[in-house]
C-alpha cells in the first residue's frame, strides 16, 4: 500500500516531468506557447514516468546479467547535472548507432578532468553538456569489449533518455538497481507507485 506522503512526492515528480516535456516540445517547435498549458495537463494525467527496456550483454554484469534483464527506466526528458548524477545507471543512444540504445553507468560530467592510464594519452576536461559513461564489467578489455566512453569518447548529456531504477533478471532474481544516493532518494516514490514486477515478468524475454 502506497502511503499518502509517497503519492504526494510522486505527483510532484510527475508535474516536474510534465512541465519538462512540454517545455522541450515548445523549444523544439512542436507546440505553440498557447498549447503549453494543455500539454502540461495532458502529460500529467496520462503519462507514466517509467518505461520497460530489455537489455542483454556482458557489459553491465553483474548489475544486469549477460543473459539479459527487463529494466524499469525512469524517463528523463531534459537530462543535466541536476537530474542525473555520477554513479547512475542510464539508458542512452548508442553514439555509433543512434537507433540503438546502451545501458552504462555515468562516471563523469562536464568540468571533470579525464586522465587515462595510458601515458600516451593527454588528460582533457569534459566540455559543457558532455559526460563519460562506463560499463560495469571490469573483466572486459576496456577499448575492445566494453563499448563505452573509452571506445567512443564523451557523449552528449542530451543522448541520455532515462535512468534504470529496477532490474528483473528472472522470476526470482530482481531488485532495485544501485544508483547514486541522490537518485535513489528521488526515484523511491516513482518506484513505489509504478513498479509492477508481474508486468515486467510478462514482458521478460527468455
């Protein structure tokens, strides 16, 4: 049973999401200034803050097993340093194939100095709106198998579409995904209201 206070916090998150989506559509020229209010209200009433995403591969093991997992992803319409944090597991567009998506952990954001273990590579600072993402699996060869920023470099924050908040690996192995402490606190009411393990299991691929 979801508590009243949790519902209130959830509705605040939903209003923030609705405003962000509407503003994004307005800035993109998809709606006029007169339509912003109606769009906010429509998103608030009809939209969920999460979606299901299937991910498979060794890159994020053990967080997500190599056999794959059904992920509950919180939507982030306008990603930035105040909405996603270092340590978060995020879904982002594949820089080498924008029609596909990757799941990686956010390791650094704009302003951070990146220093390579390879002495031949010069340090550099991430530019505005750039971030650095890494695979969780330390066993993989960084530049050959990990398929992360060590391969394709910095990515734009705008390529992030959501944060993974729950993973169902199989019917008995599932639970919240370890993210930054800031995100865990922010996502808790969303998780309590929108998590449906039965629905995730029904959509799980084997």
